[in-house]
């Protein structure tokens, strides 16, 4: 394999998952690229059993050492929850599971590289995907001198089928086969699936693929209720039990997954310009997004809610495109967080065979006023006043009709 870079880094810290790409990259960096030492760094953001035997596998594949950090609480508390406060959702469907994990991984990748005295960091993102942008923009924002090696932009492999052949040649165990070559990414917020058999947007995903959610038709026949408590816009308890951010999300993942909640199948617009089909499971995140947005309808002033809601697409695109540490995302987060002081209260959801509905909400900071909202007789609202209100709002419409016909 030819290498298209001139000056080669000698000591590299690789963002390592143990999957197809990074397993091969570990070998490739030493045998083909020419690195003298490769350190595998794995960020535990909730991959569960995927971490089993990872250190042994990394060393066997050529890493000088494997560093694993438990980032689950930081990931949920410092990345998922801020996005939740913003009601972030990309293109109206995607709850940004992968997008939110990349900046926390890249942050610690840079830290490890500094501590180890490495010349560069490396990642397994392809030259067609969003992750290359997310990793590298984060690294640049945190260390202006950082150098990144991106094998997918340098080597001659053109497909994952070729990677599987390379793995077999070098005796590298990988968790995919030619018959089942889709890519999977898992963390506490979601599991994503793309590529391979999923590249046909008409093909229904295989049921056996899903890890976190039951098929709705196989979910329990009896509905379940769950109550989520929020303080300052952040979830703090489930059914009256206070939980840490990671434990809370894990609890909701189990409950929502049992009832088949949180699956989406979409074609999204990648930052690099192409369309991509992705299948996602985000069970707990779906409940949190629904509950938080609904609580805001009860506690936020109308114009504050409208302003904040209008910024959701921009905020979500910033996160999706890799600008977590950019000044504009930080400024927008400050605006979002300023609105959250009174987003306190309890939301009740009903789960049934793939659906989740908000069926109750209450808050000590509620702006819902029975005396004004009632359809019964009241002493606080003069209905006749609405006539003048409507006439004033209709004035420009009447003038437009009079002058332009």
C-alpha cells in the first residue's frame, strides 16, 4: 500500500474501537505507514460488552499499549444534556447520538496524545463521512498544533470488502463479515447502523440487527408509564428515584427499549455533501427529548419558546457538523441555558408498542393559569377585548387587500 504523506509521524495515538476500521488501522500504521509506536485509546461512552477483551485485542494487533477511559458520566452530563436543553434534533429526526460522542472522544484523544508525547493522533473515519470532520475540528479547537493522521484519506483501500480481505491476510479478527458488512456505532445515547446492506434505502432493516429495542409488535401488550423529573432543564430522576446522568439514561434505555420506542430509519444530509441512509436506536433519548420539550411548553414564555425553537435547526447542524467547541455553538448554548432556570417539573409518558406519548406534566414554575385558560365563566378576561386585538392585527391585511386588490 502506498502512503501519500511525506513527513510521517513516529508516535501516534489512535482512537480505537476494536471494530473493522480501527483494527486494521492499528496494523496499517505500523506496517504500511511506518509509525514506530501506536497507542490505542478507547473512550468508554457506553459500548457495553464491546469493550470486553479490547485491551488484549489492541496489544495483539500491534498497539504498544491500550488506554481505556470511562467517560460515560461526562458524555451524558456534559454533552448529551446540553444538547437536550437545546432540544437538538437534526433534520427533524436524528437525536445526534454519534455527533455528540465524537467531541468528548476527541477531547480525551488530544489529552492522551499530550500526556504520551505523541507526534499525532489518528482516527478511523472515512473520507466520505462526518466523523473525520468532528474529530479534527474538535482537535483543532482544543490544540492548535495538533496533527492528525486519517488513513482512509491516505491508503489505497476503496471499500470495506477490501479491508476484510486485508484483515484475513494479516490474521486480524474483526466483528463483521462480507455477508453482514454494515457499520455499527454504539454509545449510551444510541446505536447507529449504516453501510453494506443498508445502502439500499428501500430495503427494510433486518430485525436481528437491533440491540436496544424490541420490535414494536413484540413489545408488551400492556402500556407502561414513566415519570421524568427535571431541574434547570436537566433530567434528574426517573419514577422518583434520583440518578446520575449516565445511570438515568441507561434506566430509560431499558424501559423504552422494552416497549419498542426509539427506532428511526432515515436518509440524512452529510456535511460533506452527500446523502446517507442511517438506522438508529435512541430509546432513552427519545423519552428525554419528548419530555423536555413538553415541559418547556408549560414553563417557558411564548416568545422565549418561539425564539429557542427557531434556533433548533442551527444548533443541531452545528453539533452534527462537528462545531461543538466553536464560538457560535458556545454562544448559542449560553442563550439556551439562560432559558432553562425555570424548566423544572415532572413529565409523565405512556409507552406502548413503539410509541411514546406525553400524558401529563406539572411544574412549580408553570405559566399555565386556570383562571385565564378555562372555557368556563371567569372574572379575569374580557372576551370583548379580543375584537380590538384582532382588528389591529388584521389592519395590514386589510390595507394590502385595499391597495393591491
